[in-house]
């Protein structure tokens, strides 16, 4: 077990090296290393509990959370986090941040999403949060041998000259605290980085909506540009139509409606998620994020915006692309007419 603790500190130490570089590529490694170290400890925490319950004098005892423990010993991170949450313990905010950062790690590692604008900031928060949580881990036992060779990076954290690693738990906890302190996480720059990225996204969408509303052959208001974009998606995408049907709660349009009438009907009957230009509301959310003093709440506000607005932002970008293609076509026709 002492070797396990040493390997955990080794990963954290390497993660911190990448956190402190404060660039996107290094942050990507930092998030993955931090996440891996945390997941291994959460799994070991569940394994410790299983070993404890399998002791001869406890084998006849029944546990209400047995299914939860078995799930934690499986492959799913959320189950491990859920089991450890009341027992380490973790606060609701810590658990929420860990879950968000684990999802982001999956985006980076499995899907290849970049997140360059915010990865360095999020890597710092995740590291500080994980180090604080790991500091609470106290294994049931420590195995130690005088001939044990610890990973090179971890040796500075352990007083291995003490007999049988008697300070192993304390050394591990002090190592977690020292690493968190060296990370130097600061709330202000973290919140600023997230809010600046939100502002960048919102400004891009502001321009996109202008182009969709006024750049094509049919001029509309910004509100209409948004509602028509979502309506088209509902009318021609089965998945979007299914979601809209739930919002309609059994209401059906009359047969024979024109496309314009159907779009109006969808708007009037609550089928659309966006009934007007979302930019003013988005700017209010950015301002709320920028005022936030709690990094966990700030991360949730940021992630909620990204997830909740993803569909309409993608649809508006696609509509904007179609308008730009139309404009290029008009320019090409004018050029050919001049030849």
C-alpha cells in the first residue's frame, strides 16, 4: 500500500509540473494525470471497504449499500465517486467539480475536443480540488519492506528511513497538501478565464445572428432568425422533432399548414427552446459568472452555459455558413456578369 500511495504522489507531482506550465497542451496532460490519480484512489477506497467487510468477524453482517459498493468496484467513474462522496467525505461542490472535470477529461482524451481557452484554468482547479480530496484518504493498512524501492519522484515525500514506513499515511497527506500549495490556485484569474471565453463565444454568436437575420435574400429580425433556425431543425430532424413533441404535450398542428405557418405554430405552442434572441440573456449569464467568487459555482455556471447552448449555437453557425455560401454565390455571379 505504501507503494500505491507513492505512485499516486508521483502522478500528482507530474501533473503539477504540467499545471504550472499554463499552456493548453500541458494542461491536457495535467487533467488526464490528475483524473487518473483520483480515479485509482477512489477505486482503492472501494477495494479497502470490500476487504474490511470480508473480515471473518464481519462476513455475516449485511450492508444496505452493498450494491453501491459493487458498482464502485466496476469500471464507471461516477459509481466510484458516488460511493466515496459521503465517506471520505466530499462536499457537494467538490463532487460536482470532479464530475465536470472528469467529463472534460473524456472530451479531451476520447473525443479529441480541444478546450484550449479554458484548459489551463480548469487544470489548476481540478488539481487543487483533487489534491484536497486525496489528502483525506487513509488506507486501512500499510505494507512496507526495508528493501522497497519507491518511484523516484515520490521519494522526496516519504521518510522511508523510519521503521516499516510508520509515517506513510502522514507523509502521503502532507505530500498532497504541499503539492496543492505549490499549485498556487487563485480564484480570480480562474473565473476571469472562464468568463472571457464565454464573452468570446457570445460575441461570435452575436455576429452570426446578425448575418443569419440580414445577410441572406430574406431579411428578418434577430428574434425571427433564431426561431426560424430552430424551427427548421425541428421540422427536418427526427431527434429534434421527438424532443419538441414532448414540449408540445400532445398538441398537433392542423394539416395543410405552410412552412411559415408551421414555424409560427411551433413558436406559439411552446415547441421551441429559444423564443427570441438569446444574446442578451447570455450576456447576463456572463456577467453573473464574472461576479462569482466560488470557483466550484463558477465552473458549474460555465459548464451549464456550454452544454445548454450547444445545440442552438451549432444550428446558428450552420445557418450562417449557408448564408455566407449564398453571398459568395452572388459575388461570383456579379463577377461573371462583369466579364
